[in-house]
C-alpha cells in the first residue's frame, strides 16, 4: 500500500495533502509573460583612502499588464549586473493591484518619499499616461 502511494506522484510524505504539484512550471509560465522596464541608473561613488570606488544602482519595474507589478533596486560594480539584480528583486516583490475594467485603478492614491510626490488617479478610456520622466517608464 505504501509503495503504491510512493509511485503515484500524488502528494508527499505520509499521504497528507496533495503536495505542491507543478508550482515550478506555473512560475516559469508567469515569468515569461512579464514586461520589465528600466526606470533609471545612478552612478555612485564611495570615497576611500586611495580615491573613489565607483558602482551603479539600477531601478527596474516589472509587471504583467494585468494587475501584477513589482519594483526592484539593484547595486553592483557593473551596469548589467545591477540591472539583473534589480529585475530579480522586482520579480520577488510583486504585488497584485486590483484594476477596474482591466485597465485603470479603482481609487486615487498618493505617495511621498522625501521631496518626491506621486499621485495615481483613475481615468476614463483613452486618457493614457499623464506624467513626465521616470513615471513614464
């Protein structure tokens, strides 16, 4: 009896629950339909005794254009490595944003960090993005 369960592929362990199944396959499918945008790259410098050590910081936004979005910040000595790290972090930190009619927000939102301010508003069809600089990315 125990040998039959072992070979059936259903569940794990002592027959409790159904197990995880093909979670890895679903994750790969979701990853393939994601769109990523590079918002910005900063060159940063650490001043040390012998001079300056330069590095790069990248900000990336990832989404599936169906209500899932995430952003990531990656730092490295080379630009491609910083972008890769930021993209990985963005994919890990994805959240679901409920959309109305599959295209806009249900409610207005405001955000502030330091001197930066962001206002997100629901809009009628055909409005497009009304923003400048990094917000358009």
